C-alpha cells in the first residue's frame, strides 16, 4: 500500500468535479466545438446491408459536388488489418461488408452540407448475401464464414476446478436454466468524434474524446500505415464514454485518413444513428447455467455454458467473453465448477467494451439462479448469499486474492435498508398492482492485467515558480472525476492547496505512456503513482527549505503551500519560494519528479484463466423493490439501495455519482432499452426509439458506502465506477418474480414479455389443474 | 442538419402562396418536435422549410357564439391544457394536452402538428375523433373540411396535399360539457410516447344506467385513430355493468391490427382492453357515488 504521509486536504470531502461548472454552463470545449483554419467536415457512408460484396463504388457524381475535397474508400487504405486483439478489421470496408453500418466510404468537404450531399451521391453496387445472424448457426459445420481467413469461432475457453460431478452428486437441489441478454448502447451525451490535423511535414495531430490516447495513437498509426511517432493524440473533454471510446471503432482512423489525403484538418463527428451502429455495444450472450446447492445452502457445483455474439469484428470482445465466463465465480466460496465459453463471429453489429466489461451478463444469470435455488431449499435468498459470500483474506477459486472485501456487509446493509425480512415474507396480494423485492450482488476489478500483462501508471509532477503543480499524466478523465481525485491526492501529499494542482490534458507528445481510463483503474494505479511522485517532490521542497532556513528537514512540515518549522507556524517559507530557489540554485532545473506504480498482480494463465489479475476488487449488493401492473405488464422500480465497497471513498460525491449512474444504466438494460434489428439493421437508432431511462423513470437511488480499506489502494481506495451496474438486472428480475411469480430470463423485461409469461403461466396452471 | 431556405410567412395567405409555389420541395414546420428531428436525422431533406410560427391567424383558442370552440392549428399543448374554455367544456382535450410528452414538448408541440406528423400513436387524434372535431384544410386554391376520421394520419404520411395545411380545428357544441376520460399507456416509464390511447366521452342520461352520444376512440391500435362503433352502441344500450364493460373492452381490443417493434397487435389489443375497462369502471364508480349528480370528467 502506498501510504500517504498526510491524509488531509480534500480527501473524504464532497468536492465537485473540476469541470462540473464549465460543463453545466456550456463552456467546456468538446471536439465538436473545435474549428481549425482550413478545416474540412467529414461524413461517412455506411453499409445498409449486413453481408454483401462490394461490386463497384462510383464516386463520379459525389466528386462533382461543389466543395468536396477528398473521398476515401477501401481502395485508399494500407494493406493489412488492425484490431486491439485480433487483427480482423479495416478502417473502411475492402470488397466486403460484414455488418449493417460498416463504413464503406468517407468524404471531406468544405461544409457539412456538401459532405452530406456527396455521401448521398456515392453509388455503391452490392451483391447482397444472406447474413449470418444467429450465433448458434454460425457454429454449425459447413456454415459460411464471416471472415474468409478465420473460423467463426473467435475465442473459446474451457476450464474446470475441483470435481463438478462430485459436487452435483452432493447437492440437494439442482437447477438449470438458460438466460439471454441483449446489446446495450452506451448512450453517452457526446457521440464519438475526432479532429485530425496534418502539419506541414504530414505528421498528424488528433483531438478526440478517447479513453486512451495511447491506444488511439496505436490504432491510428496502424490503420493509416505510419509509425506511432508520426501521430499525436490529445484528449478533449469527454462527454461520456462507458467503454465506447476505448479505441475499438473506426472514427479516429477515418478522420486521420481523410486529413492525410486532404492535407487539411478534418473534423469527423459521428451522427447519432451512425454512432449507434458503429459503437461497440455490450456483448449479447446466451448463458446456460446449472448449479447445485446443499440443503444448508452451500453452492457445491456450478456448470456454465456461454455463447457470446462477437458480431462482425472482435475489438476487445474476446476478453469480455472471458470475463463473463469466470468473474462472477469470484463472489462465492465455490470449489467445483466447469465452464465453457464461446465467442462467435456473425454479421451482427460488432460488440465490445461496455461498463463492467462482461461481468453483468453472467451476474444476471447468477443472481436469478440463486434466488430460484434458495426457494427450492426453502431458504431466504439473502441468507443463501451470506452463506456463500467470499470474504477478506480468501483466495477465490480463480486465484483472486481478496485483500479487502465488504461483500457480506454490503448484503446485510441493503437487506436492512430495504426492509427485506418483512417485505420478502409479505403475501403478494391480489390487486392489479403487486410489489416484490429482489437482491443481486456484484464484483469488479480495480485495474486488470488481463489486456497487456502489465498494469501500471506513471505520473510526473512539475513545480512552478508560484508554488502550483502540474500533474502530468496520460490517464485522462472521462467525466468520472479522475483528474479531480488525482489532484486531491497530490495536494494532500504535498501540502499544497487543491486549487493549485493543475492536471494536464492527456497528450501523447507530453505525458508519460499510459493505458488510460478503463477497468476502474485510474484512482488506484495513477493515484499510487501520484503519491509516490508527490513524496519525491516533497523531499526536494523540504531539502530546499532546510538549506534556506538552516534547520533540519525533520523539523519541517508543509501545509497549504507553506513550509514551516513544526511548532512554530510563523517561521518558514512558501512552497513558491522553495520552488524558485530550487530553479535558481540548480541553474534552471526546477523540481520535476516522476514515479510509476505497477500493480503487484500476475497475468492469468491463458488456458485455465487462473491468476490474481487485479490489485484490488470492489464489491456491491443491491436490493430493489418493484411494482408490477399485472394488467399491462409494466414494471416500475419503486426503490433501489446499493451498498458498494469502494475502499476508502476519496471523494464521496464522485463515488456516489458513479454508483447512481451505473445503477441507472443497469435499470435501462433490465427494463427499458430494447435494441431491435431487422436482418441485422438497427431499427432503434435514436433516443426516441431506444428509450434510455429518463429522470422520471428512475426513483431516488439510495447509496451506502461500505469503506473496507484496501491495502493496495491509495489511502485505501478502490475502483468505484463499474461494480454497481453488475447486480441491477438480477435484482430487478428477482423482484419481478417475487411480485408476480413469473421469472423473465431474457432482457429487457418488457410489459409485453411479462404479460405473455404471466398469461402463459395461468394457462399452464389451469391446464394442470393447479390453482396458483 | 443540411442547409435549406427558411420561409417565415406572417400571413396565412402568404404562407399558402409559398406552399403553392414550392409544392413537394417545401417542408412545413409547426411546433418542430417531430419535424426538427426528421430534419436533423436527414429523413427529410427539403429545399425550403416553411415555419408556421409567425402566423397570427393560426394561433389562439376561441369560443364561437354557436358554442363551438375553434383551435388554431398552432395552439400548443401547454395552451390547450391551461385554457379555461378547454378545461370547462372539453375536459378530454385538456387532459390529453396535459399528459402529452414532457413539459418541454408540451410547450412546443401544436395540435395541428400533432395530427399531421404521421404518427399512428399521436395523442391528439383519438381525442379529436371522440369529440367529433372538424378540421379546416386550406391551400391557395381551396378550403375544405374533414373530420378526424377521414383524415388518415398513417405512418409517416398524412392526408394533406403538399400545398395544403390544417388551419384550424373546430370542436362542435354537441361535444361540449360531455363526461369524458382518457387513458394513455406507454411501453415503460422511460418512453414518453404513447403506445395505446383510449378516449371516451358520453352524455349522462336521466337515470344512472343511461348514457347517450357515447364515443370510444382508440389511438395506437391501427395506422390511424379508430372509433369503435360497436362498443359505442353497446354502451348506449344499458347500464355499464361488468359484463357490458367487458364486452365493450373486448370489441375494442379486437380492433388492434398495428404490429411493430414496440408492441405486437395482440399486446396492443390487450392494452386497449385494459384502458377501456379502466375508464368505464371508474365512470361507473363515480356515477354510483354521485348517484346521478354532476360528475367531473
């Protein structure tokens, strides 16, 4: 653990995010607000077909549209393919389109209108083929391939622990069911966009709301065929990301291609329908689960089969399928399990990174399943969870080391807060509306070695002559508050004012290498690096002051920018004076320190998936109460309580914001967001038809922070942005089942689906003479 | 959004001339809640947008001496919802206007725009059908009248020629002061658009079992609002007891044929059934309580 010398300053206070006011006032500059001299406007032509051969692209009419400067197609891209894990994608379609929405051509013109007109004037001749849309069918022998050069099986894992057959033999109750989860679109306020500008030598600078400037630099360099040194990426203010801006899709690469060919800056902003199509939405999966428990509620065997729809291109989906296949196991003290997971290419839109990275898919199934099993053995579901919950000090079945774990506290807290004991036992009633309660739990990694077998962060601190600090880091800020928290940590450790810490933009030319913001990693990894660097700066400051004041360093302390003699607050010098003195003494060399932190973790074994991949794990439990209108099937969420073990909450305001946002997103996935397709074409590509939760559709969300101090965390903190989406869908499905006695195993739980199931159950009961 | 010429006529005659001149290439913008979205998404790319917002003659709500109420086509939902004349004599329309969309939408959406935007689930058409409303449709060359029922709103199309606009909607005196109620069901609390709307109005007879001039209008069950004549007749024939209510609801639900991604025809039918049952049961309860006295709509 990197222990801070002086945990004070803003730590633990509800400090508003640094950009909150400028965002609220409309002053924040997003990439859409940026204009460069000579800038052109980009637009993309997307395939209307899920699977087709491109016979011919006729640009003649489009090129004659006044104001059009360049048009690029698959003929203009360098040979080869790129991709974060599997090299299976090209920046523009080359000869073949594999999903409806794939980028076929792009235009840069002097106005957006001219670009639009040119896009509509491009004539593409397609030979339409029958799309492969069913992942089960994609696995059948003799099925056509999505990619000629690779099988439809994009990734497969199979592993077992303990003795699953013996486990089932020892079980008193065994239950098997299949669950189905759909895509979810990130629904950020700001669609993806990039401004790409070539300098006179042709070197490219890109401004984009990316989650990782270095991932984007690598993908752009690979996509346009230049070394990374020829590309500079600067993060703009990010209008939400949730995984969707991690660098799986083509927006930045296309902007770069257009700018290089035009020799002018090009701004390419996805329109909303285009963003819906191209964003790597969360992984749709079919999960078959079989679990055995003993009469006293011990989970003794688990068998799981995951079939995940990769869509046309892989992105980071292979790692997400792995997460689905194994992460939920780490919540329980389970010993016997056997899992097989398949990720399959189809002609559906590509899936990819989304908040919680594949965890929630399996957890929806687990939470649903365990409530059913609890009923089968006449045990309260909360008690069943308590008996199986993993605890601090445990090493999970997959080798994850639980240094801190507040799962049991979280379960107990939400049960108490929602009034579980009374509500769970209450009779369902016979009115036209019925209420029910449900519970779910969740886990998430804080950082993850899984993507690169390396998981650290580097932070540099540069002291200015006025005593202020530049915190130089490439981790960036997605709006979750990373830069606010890093500034808090630097200020607290250095003894300067929070307002005097300036956090840099993530800029690949300036900042140390960084992975960026994903896997809830920034607070812990960059936070620890910040504390280390601050400690080095502090030493230099004290050293300088000791020399000037002719006093021993150990007699000095720093607070609020003032270096003082302990016990005599009036004798001393300012941090600014010490910084200036250092510059003059060292011949212009100011205080500039850099430190790294590499998480003490191991890469998992690629076959068995065993290994402690993260330095810390966050936990959550959620209890919800729903009301079901039994005549219309509509489910209304009445109440939600989340208890989240986030380690020490460095900024409770930011943490609660992340938790509530995660829950709202989970509610949308569970109840409201219904992504509909026709032959692979997305029908619901605007916010009128894709109904994300509006404020009125979400009750006041209650949050309880369970602060289990994490030894590896900066001041004990862990990740807080993703865990709370994990339990939501299962908790809601359980509450619906509690209210009306019918369980929906496919999301979203729409009124029509629920009413169909309720009427079906009634018919079945009548037929069986069983009066429910 | 693409570039276009914006015409903002001040007078109706000027507006009709503009439409006559541009024909198909003009796009009429009323409140803009549907039209601006269509423009932004590029679903329409007109050369000319004609904004009706500046035409005084299209605005306002006023009662005529004959007891009818004239709604300017550009009257907003917010105006309808707070207008004393509407609240007093046509509570069905006031209730419709107050439930439509969100505050921001209600401040912008107009009654004329709502019926011309080509949405089978639009809120105003069933209510106007129940109230026997007459639409005035004008072009530079002629003016004609239509009822809401012979004005098929369809899916992304309306019954208007390119040079025509709806200028006003008239609610007849015969519909004033009727008891009325509306139930609007949505897919979920996150969806502001109606899935199914049922609007009912009727006049109370002298005895508790007597109802006359019953209108049952359904929106969202077909491509256009539908009056359920069989249910209306049934409800005029006697007391609204459980079996009559059930029969009327079943007849109404059976009318649903619209099936799309939001809901199947079968589910829409179930919802129409539920909505009408709720309206009629509440009416019966209210009437029983007030035992023949005045009843608020």
